[in-house]
């Protein structure tokens, strides 16, 4: 671990979480899945670092 | 013993003739026997024949198979075949393309230009029906035969048994006149993905089989489609899950339709059904002739080892990839390029056999793995294997239509480029500080224009296995020989040749390269270095 920021990094966590849930309102399961996939790709590009993404993938395994 | 052809011939170019070998009491010994007269076997035969190595090609058919099949030929194999004297007619006849368009459903999501780098003799790609490609190689074979090169091709000569006797290979051959035997110092199996030789030796061939199939239709039409590569994901016509349109010579277009794993082959190949799919795609009112159609499935597999003892494998016999990226025939020609000079040195007694053959395994397995990795990834994108894989694929396509950042993720095939033999036992560690990464040891030499000719025309050696010392703004001896090999010496200046500077010097003021007969870099230094002798030794499999 090194490239990925795993410390608390959201100034207003409830707001951000609410944005995420809100974005899915009114969507079918299929639409939500597609939306999530696009979101992941957008954020992945923003991160831009292969190592950080590898660490995130490992972390997501729980 | 009857001969059932496994495929239809486009040209019967080497009909069966009884050879004097068949009536001799003892088997005749040939330096190299090649099994399979496809493009890879013939390219190897040509290369070895030019080098003066006696070659016998045994093919169970009598000529060139029908169908456009491997339609895209990349720059590197064209450079190799140019050295062997047969690339010019291919480029004359072939279709050069640079523009690719990617569509998703109804929309064009983006367009790319391969933007080939300036200063290369050959284009990034040509499209050419495989029978033409094979015919150009074969014409050159015939030309050399007429000039007395020791190269024989025997049609309807089917290899039924192969036995490594330690100091030679005993080959049992079936012909319409019955069986006979020949001996080979080395046998090279270029007998394709279902290699009979591989099966006879019980050698591993493992990997991944993809559960999908594609229908190919070659259609002739006078339509006004541009010379571009068009790839559709989920085409609106419903004529397949994906489809690819490519221009070939003779007003023929190649269309590949993805039709799924469960497709009924016989039903799909009925002319009316093929025509229906084609019409759905190009428009009901466009007139066309159906030239050829076929169905293919594909796999990504390779052998664990590419040679055992005196039996060597090249091309699809050794490795198979999915077609996306044009990495099949193109990589096979690179196998033969890697192997021919090594066999020449081994047969001349100049180089030790096993280390050099091991380096063939190491280098070409490295190449095969790169090709398999790339074509597997393209296949996973084009034919997603799971629901979630499909969701991400569609997400990429949706984003790519609007946002440039997502376009590099669209994978409709990463087109074949030659691999760099990083980590090869034949390389000497890089000693050119500031030298370009693309010409580090192991790299294929990039072309550069030189006063009306090209660098690659001067490097390498089709008629022998000569190494070259390439000196750029550096002092080197007039002649250089070591380990029984006289090297060629080429002196150039980068003054006024920015491409040479950029591709071979980088930040360095001068450079000396040791270049293999297959135009790969073996070693490089900032100036003349006595270590060249050790580097040459290492490059021919002697411990440096």
C-alpha cells in the first residue's frame, strides 16, 4: 500500500454519500449497474495511477 | 492410401511428382525438412534457401488454400519479406489503410488515424487476400529454385511419423505412390494450429478457447465505401453482435460477423443466409457478389516449449491467437525470421545448437505471450464473457462517444507490432547512456531513410547470417571478426538526419550498435568497445 489514499478524505461525507444514492433514484437495476460502471471508469481515469487502482481493487475485496 | 484434401485449393502450384528419394534404398539426408507449405513454412524455406541451407518442404496438399483468411499484414513482416525479396508485389497489390472508425449501435463513436510514423519504407498495414500473399512468396521460391538455390517443395507428401534419433530426425512420408523415408538434421513443423507433428510427439498446447464464432463473408461490390477499417459493436442491423468491415484488393470487402457460440454452422453458411446478413449490413439495394465465406472459432494457446531436440515448431503450430489484432500470420513470419539465421549458424558449426535453440524458445515464447495477452484482451472486450464484463464494455462505449478519455479503453484489436526481446539470453546489457528506449538491446531496428534508400535495406543479411556493426558518429575498425564470424561494418552520421538521431542516438553524441541478422539489436555502446567480441559470442549462444 502506498499510492492509494485510505485516510479520511471527504469533508462532508454525508453529503457525498447522499449524492451517490440520489443519483440512483428512479433507475432500474440495469440502469444502475450501467451507471456504476461508467462512474467507476470516470473515477479510475481521474485517479490515473495504475498502482493506486491496483491497491483499490485489492482493498475492495474486503 | 487415399488423400482427402482438408481444404479447397485456390492455386495448384506444386502438384505431386515422384521424387528420386522415393526409390532409393536408404533415406536421403536433408539439412532442414519443413512440414507444411503455408505462408510460414514457405517464408522459412525462402529464408533458409537464400542462406544456402538445403531445405525440403513437405506439404500434404498441392498448393495454396482458398479464402482471404489472414488478411492484414503488418509492417514488420513486410520488412522481413522485403529482405527475402518478395514484399514489393505485396505492397503493390495490397490496400493501405490508416483510418479506423468505431461504431456502437447507430452511432459512430469515434475515428482514429494510425498516423504511421514518417520515414519507414513500409506502411503500418496492408490488406491482402492470403492466397496473393502466399503466391508472392512462392513466386520468389520458384525464382530462387531456377537460380539453383537448394530448395525443394513436394506436394501430396504427408508426414505420418517423426522420430528424433539424436543426431537426426527420421521422417516417414506418405505419397500417392506409397510411403518413403527421409532424414533431417532439423525438422521444423509449420503445419498449423492442428499440427500433426505436435500430436505425434504428444507435446503440450494449452490455453483458452473462446465460446464464440464469427462468419466471414468476402463480397465484391463497386460500392463507394472508403478504404477504412469499420468496427461495429452491437450493430443496428442485428446482423451480428459485432462486425468488422475491411477493404481488400479487387473491389472485395471482408466482413466479419460475430454470430455466437451456438450458431448452426451449416445453416449459417447457406448462401441465402450469408447474403441476408450482408444485405442487412450494407443495405438491401447494394449489389454484390459473394466471393467466399467461412466460419471460424478461435482460441489463444501455445506450446510450453517451441522445440524438443531436433524438432522445432513455428507459426500457428506453436502458438495460436484470436484474429483481433492480426497477430497470427504476422507473428509466424517473425518466428521464421528469428529461427533461420540460428539454424544457419548451427548447421555451419559456428554456433552451439542447444543454447541458440533455447533462445528461439525464449524469444518467440515472449512474443507469443505478448500476442496472446493482447488478443485475449481484445477478445474479452469484443465478446464479453460475463454479465459484468458486458456492463463495463458498454459503459466504455457509452463514454467513448462523448469523452476522449474513454477512447483508449475501446479495444477492437490492438494491431500487431513486433516485440522487443527484453531479457533474452542473447542480449548484452545496454551501455548507451541516453540512448532511445525503442532501440535498447532486444529491439527490432526501426527503419530510417538514408539518401534515397532505407536503413533496413542495409541491415541484416538474407544470404547469410552476418551480424552488423552500425556506427553512428563513432569511430570503429574497418573490419571486425570474432568467433569465426566476419561482421559487416556500416558507418553513418546523424548530422542532417534527425530521424536517425531520434531513433538511434537520443541524447547520446554517438553510438555503436551490434545488430543481429534478423535486425534486432544485440548490444550498443557510446563508442567502439572491445566488449563487442564478447557481445557477439553471447548473441550466438556462446557464454559472453
